[in-house]
C-alpha cells in the first residue's frame, strides 16, 4: 500500500535534484584575467564599468551603478532620494529584510502595505498607506512574479512620490511587455547566490535619470567626488558600497545569459503549474495578469492542509519544501522594526522629533499576510532542472495531497 515517506513509505524522489551551475568557463576566464591584471579596484580597471554598461543595456536603461549587495543597491536608491529623517517609505510585508534595512539606515520609517492573492503588495493598500510624510514606494516583485507595477507607477505619480523597484527576485522578467526594474525611477537587483544571475554577493541599480544616477554613484563611494590626486571633496554622508573587479568579471558574462535562464525557468515552472493544476487541494503559483513568472522560488498554495505538515511530508518525499516562506510579515521577523532596535537605545528614527506619527508594528497590521502564508509552501526549481525533475516534484505533491490528512 502507498505510504508517505514520513510514515516509513518509499520516497517519491530518491535522488537529489540537480545542483545549480550558474558559473561557466567564461566566468573563470574573466575572473582569472581580472586577478592576473593585478588590479581589482573598479576605478583602475574596466570590469565594473563594463558590467554596469552591459547591465544597463540589457534593461534599456541609461545608467547602472554596481554595489556590494542587493540591500546596498536598494540603499543607493533610497540614499539618492535624499529623504528627510522621519519620511515614510511604503514597501512590501513579504520580502527579504534587504528591502527594509535601507529605509531605516536612511532614518526613514518603513510602512507596510498588505498583499493580495499573488503574495505581492496590493496597490489599493499602498495608496491607503500614503500620508503627507510618504516620500517613496519600494515595490517588490516576489518569487519572480510582478506586482501591479503599472498601478504603483500611477499612484506614485498622482501623489508625487518616487518609485523604487526591488527586482531582486525577478531579473529579466517582463510585465506588460516591459522588464521589471524599468517601471520605477530606480530599479534595484540583488546578485546574491540564489538570484537568476549572481556574483555570490553583489547588487545593481538602474535608472534613466541623470541626477539620480549621479547621487547613486556618489552614494556608493562615500560621497567621494573623485577628481584624481589632490584635495578631496566628499559631497554628503554616504557608505562605501563599491563593487570590485572580480565580482564584475563573474557578473559580466551572465548578462547575455540571464534571459535564457529565465526562459528555461518559465518553461519548467509553467510545466509544474500545469501538472499541479490537476491535483485536488493544491493551487499552482499565481501569476499577475500581464506578467511573466521567472520562478525564483515556486509558491504552492494549500487550501486543505496544514502547510507545516505538508512541507515536512513533501521534504520527506525528497522534495525540499519551506512552509510559509518567511513565515510572518517581515516587520514581525525584524527586531529593528518590532522592538525598534536601531541605534543604541534611542529607537531612532521611530522615536524622534522628526517623526510625527508613532508606528507600532503589530501582528494584525497586514492581515492578508498571515492568511496567505499560512496556506502556502515553497518548492525550488532552477534552470538546470530537467522536465523529469519537475514531474517528480508534481508526483510527490500529488502523493502528499492524496495521503496527508486534511487539516
Ligand atoms: C526581494 C529581495 N530584496 C532584497 C534582497 C537583499 O539582497 P542581498 O541579500 O543581496 O542584500 C533580497 C535577497 O535575498 C531579496 O530577495
């Protein structure tokens, strides 16, 4: 009799899934060339400038600025806006903390808009969260699926706000024919190991605006207006997030390949959705109308099951699964928000003469987040999978959905 692996049955998938292989001979060749040049500093080399140019060209943007992480890339964007302490920035409650840290580091207040059924922020709630102190929106495209960024653009324009896109999980992914990251005033990308293109760690921000580019450029380098040797000038307070040559040498050849990777993920993710659509009790990944889905991670909807029990049973079948992604709203995960652990014991910027509205981050702030996360689990897939691997995932899900008691 068919028995769940968690109860001693045979695993649906015995062998490990294929390892991801994001780097090839070209990366080895270029990183070797960078090291052999005896210079790994961007200002004296060409790899970072070449990578920025190629990245900007891929997205049809005028400018790109490299950074040391996705968090840093978003911080470049927030820093470029030069917000006042206590200004509010509206962002997503289901995301990596990297979308939020730059807001606090720039002494602004993160305000969270609730999500819709796609796990992305709901434009109606974004608009509801706008106050006279709102300065910007950081829109996040979760799992590789667009939020309704055209509506965010319209809201931002109507309220005179800047729009930053966090496209860390949605590289080379189109919404209504246009790449994510190009709808905002600035688009920011993480290049961390798990991302569609990666340098292990790294980030990139793109813009068409000359002044925003100039400020991001300075913001990545201590505000340092480099003019060769001689007396120095630093234009404003800024961190040092400079990308180095070996990082760019690894990133550069992937610019030409990232869309191919994304297309392969779309194929595999689409196949998984077709197969899951046949299984009672589970829901395939939602796709925002007009969006491609590049499946950075695959969210599996569960209406009839306890997601933790489902994820454990699925993992035991040989398909690693993570119940509820981050589990709860990002502000409840972060003591910097919920306990205001920011700068010493000050509670700044929450506690400050610049901040008129006192915000407490509470469980019930974005009620849809708990609702949707409680009813989902994630599975991974990537461009090095074969269709047979995806079929195994679907087979394992079908087995668990059939045999696991309903909650
Ligand atoms: C949506 C999102 N934003 C921001 C980040 C932060 O990127 P990094 O870890 O490169 O700083 C990540 C990375 O996990 C992410 O997924």
